C-alpha cells in the first residue's frame, strides 16, 4: 500500500483553482483599514474564495463584487446573504468589469497575476481608479521598481503609478504557498502623462527602444 496521503476533493479544487486563502485576520484588518473605503465605493474582489477580504470590505460600507470561480465557495459566499455583496460565480478572466468607477482589492490566484494585470491596465479608460493586490513578492517588487524593470511596466507607466506595500508572509495563507507575497498598489494617474487613446499597442511601440 502506498504511503502517499490520499488526495481529497478539496485538495483537487485547491490545485485546480490555485487557491491560497488568507487566514491572518489581524493582517487583513490592517490591510483593509488602510484603504480608506466607504459607502460611495464599488470594490471588485477577484478570487474571493472563503471571503477573507469580501466581508471586511463590505463592513466598510462599500458595495462589493465577490468574483469566485469555484462553485463551492461561490455558493458559501451567496449563502451569507449580505445586501452589500454581489456574488459573481465566474472565472475572473471572463468578468465584465463595472462601467461605473470602481476599485479592485484582491488576493487573486498567483498563477493569474500576469493576465489580471493586463486586463486591468492595458485599457486605462476601462480600468479601476485604484487596485490593491496581494501578489507574489517578486512580482510586486518588479512592477514597483524605479525605473521600470520590465517592458510591460514601462508601457503602463504613462497611465498608472505602482507602489510596493507591506510583505505578506507565506504563513498567512492556507494552503501555504512556497513564496511570500506583498501588497502591490496601483493608482490611476490624474492627469495621465499621455492620452488614453495611445495605450493600445503602446508596449509594442516601446519594444524597439527597450532593446
């Protein structure tokens, strides 16, 4: 008989959906308290999972879109029945973002970070006014470096400002990832350095000069 531990349905879901849930409540409370949210804010929580961010966000009075692709967790979120929370059971990559001004506060699956940043930042006229994302620490450091450490960050910089926030130790998650995380704060520039109409394809125009 094999000595390997039996893989449960929950383990399979965690692997399939890239789930690393925040379990450090004091850390979450400090994080949310520093965001200056209130009843006039619409916040999108991408990869809401167990609701570790969703419910503290709602407690600020903000309206929250809780986006979760795992049907089990989506149903648990819906069962709580909070009028300030709209549960959207879909893959975050298929989400139609609000037309009204919105912010993003999320602990998204680490494996989707690159795609998510493109969704939020490639078209600044459709993007959030601000995003506070818990991502892998090296990703946060790369995008917040000055001068920009990557072509994509340079291409986003006319419309977005990047700031490295606090470190989130791997022990703050369950299951525990292999690396630490950090808060990456992205603010929309006002005014922008360049017109928003130049954003599509701007990275390609920079590529020649970058190399």
